[in-house]
């Protein structure tokens, strides 16, 4: 995994898994384009990465609930002649509560960020990768996309299931082209995600063995895409959960998820 001279664009790069991807790719020689909403965070990370790894960086403050944001990001890259060789689709958020508890504009923004922006970015980056004969696309999905849907956070699992299927189709279409696609499906990972979603008080009650640090998730994802693993589930516990959801009869797996989500909702209340 040597990416010297390649350009990697990481969305949702201001913290958590996105920031860890940026550091890991830079450590392997890649130049890094960072994009997220918080310019102060992006500037700080860009300066850190440039100092520590002697690579080029570019900060692109954008909000991916805006349908024009992916095009703006790619235009900013192309205006300076910078190819996107590695795309890490990572930007994300969650909407706690039941579907009808949340107004439609929030759902619309969620889908724009979690589904449409991912597909839009790929549509903009993939042709250039195919033309140059090199590309890596990593989509940060979730264990939630591989198990039955739960009550609450209604669109989250559905959006992640889309990313898994989308990545599988892209990988099939890119066979033989040296463009590799992988969906990484982590479970609970230590990051700011739960603080933003106001669910920190709940997840802090979960057993520690259910959580992973961001670094092994990222390193595993990079190995997976290089080795051609289209769907990668990091961590023993996460693999067990996905395996159990597959081997159980579907109604049993759905009942198991329903019971766990009901417990979460009680704790949230």
C-alpha cells in the first residue's frame, strides 16, 4: 500500500474515521484533499498531515446536504490539475428517533448526504480513474447495512445497505480495469458521531468489546480494497453479528434486532 504521488479525496474528513483515513493515506505517501463543513478542523488537519508526512494537501469546506457540493469539490480539484486517484466516501450523520418524529426536510438532507452525494462523487471520479487505469473507491457503510432494519434511525441502515449493493455493482463493472471498489462495514467505532447524534449517553453503556478504534477499521479497509474484498467487516464482534444475521431465519434475525433497538429506545427515553 504505497500511494506516493496519488491524490486521495476524503469526505467527512474533519474528525473520526475520515480524519484517520487522511492520516493513514498520507503516511503511505498520498496527497490529501480534505472536505467537510468545518474549515477550522480541515485547516488544522491539513497542516498536521503536511508537516508529519511531507505530502501536499488541499482543504475544501463543503456541506454535502447541498446537491452542488460534489461537483464543486471535483471542479476545485480539476482547476488545479489534481486527479482524484483514491476516493473515500465517508461523510455521514444520523437522525435519532422514529421516522415520523423527524420533519421531511431533515430526511431529505440526510438522503442527499448519505446516498446521493456518494453516488454523485463516484459518477464524477470514476471516469477519470478508468481513463488513467488506476483508482480506489472506499465507501464507508456499516454493519447496519448488513442486518435487518431497526426501529429508530430509520433511514440509516437503509442508506448503508444501498452503499453495500452500490459498491458490489461498481466492483463488478470495474473488473479488469485496476479500479477497485470496497464497502467497509464497521460497527460501533470511537468517534464524534455519537456526540453529534446525542446518543453518547446510550453507547457509553455498551460493553467495551463492541467498540473498535478508528485506526484498525481504516487499515483493514485499505488492505481490503487492495486485495479486492468488495465488502469488508472489521472486527471479530462485528463479523459475528453479521454472520448471525445471515444464518438465523430472517424473522428471527429481525426479532433480535427489534429487541435490541427497543432496548436502545428505552435507554434513550
